[in-house]
C-alpha cells in the first residue's frame, strides 16, 4: 500500500486479507465521497484542474502538478498568477478571452485547493502560517470591485400569475401555469418542480410528496372534494442545501385562482388521471391527447412568463420582461408574504 509507505509498521505487518479489506473499504468510501457532489460540480472541478495543468505547461512546470518543489509562498504566488490568467480568459476553451468574474475565479481556486488536499498536499491558497494568503485575498477583492454589478431578478407580481392563467388558451399552457402558481405559494426553486438543464442535488417533487389535510385528517388524492381541504403539505425530500424531508404547509385562501389548496388539487387530479400515473410521477409531467408524455421545462416556462409580462407592459409592471427569471417566483412569494404581514421568521422557514 504505497499511500502508507513501504516501510510503515502497517505495511510490514499486514496480510493480503487485511490489505484487500482496506482496498474494498477505501473504494466504498471513495464512492460515497463522489456521491456528495452532483455531476455538474464534478465537471467544474475537472475543468478547473485541466486549466490549471494547462497553465503549468505554459510556465514550464507541467511535471510538478502539485508544486512539490516549491515553497508554500511560491505555491500561493503561482496560484495568484493562474488566477490572473483565468481572469483574462486566457485559459478558457475556444480562446474567447472573455473576462471571468471574481466568483468564477474564486470557485476555480477552491477546486484546485480541493485537488491538492485530496492528494495529501498543502492548500496552495494559504501562507506559511496556514492562513489565507493576503495578496491573493486582495487580488480577488480587487476583481470583485471591478466586476459589473449583478442584475437581480425582479420579484414576480400576482398580476402576472393571473394574466398568465387568463391568456393560456391551450391545455399545455394552462397546466404549466397551474404548476407555476403552485410553486409560487411554496417559494420553490425551479429544480424542485420543473425540468432544468444539468443534474441537480435537489429532488424533483412527485405525487407522493403532496398531502391534503381536512379536519386534521389526510384526504386521499382521489377524493372528489380534494379542493375543499383545509391545507396542503408538501414534503421536500432533498433540497439544494441538503435539507431532507422538510414539510411545508400552506392553508387555503378565499381566492378562486390564487389558492394553494385549489391549485395543487387541480395539479394532482390531472396527474392521477394519466394512465401511466404512479405515486412517483413527477409534478411537471404532462400527457398529450395522443398519450405521449412530456416533462415541462424551465425554458418553456420562462418563455411564457416573459411573454405575459411583455403583454402587460413595462409601464404597468415597472420592469421589463428580461428582468424576470424563474427565481422571480421565489422572491415574489417572499415579498407577497411580507406585504401580507407574515412574520419574517415564517418566510425564512418556508424558503
């Protein structure tokens, strides 16, 4: 076992059986570690390391990927130079020379640091005292100062939700709108209720995650008066921040459309009407009249929301359609609750 050293006490006294057992356990541990991050994160780590190796080739130290022949001070300086090259887009695929933002550079340095630590090497971001290198911190702070301002997504208004519903002529658009309204009441992340690009840690909601309560008793999804339930509870099995089985409850309102119970009753009734429906059917499932199924996507939803916003007009809304994103529903829900007098700590629990 080379990672223990050929002259170590364990290596000298271990048996083939004990070495095999260790290899099996290490392999399982590696699988668990890889499962801690989604595929997209792994791809970013590989991309950062590939760019770092490319840079080492440019400065003539490709044979020393972990900078073993350099001091800790020199390692952090090389990382600083690498960050500068990243900033100028000199290592980007396709040689686009596009300036990278400070957050992207910081993330790349984090990935490089992780690669070093996984290889049992010291963190190249640190100085000899084990603290973040001061010049590297100032460099990143300087980049952040020069970055263009972030354009936040505006908070969605109830008027857009109503207009979306009223102008939805096709069953496809109407059902997509209902799903969006349902997500609005729970301030959902888009990956929790609709198909998004790339893998996500968050688990998409299914039929079995939706529960209706009336007079303190669970109401079956097949009950004819499902829409008359007192409240609807949604269980989020796995969220972005690794929260598991978080249960959020919303009570019915007097509004004929903007009511969490009524809208989720519509969604559930539609889903269970599909011939292929099971308790694991995802909430973004749609079945065409010919029997073929489709999963609503974030691009389809965003396109329609912006189209509705354009029909209302910037003068009426106070913002343009381009300022709307799928996160707008999440911030809009928080704003709506705040204006309705919902305590801030309750809004935080919901979100």
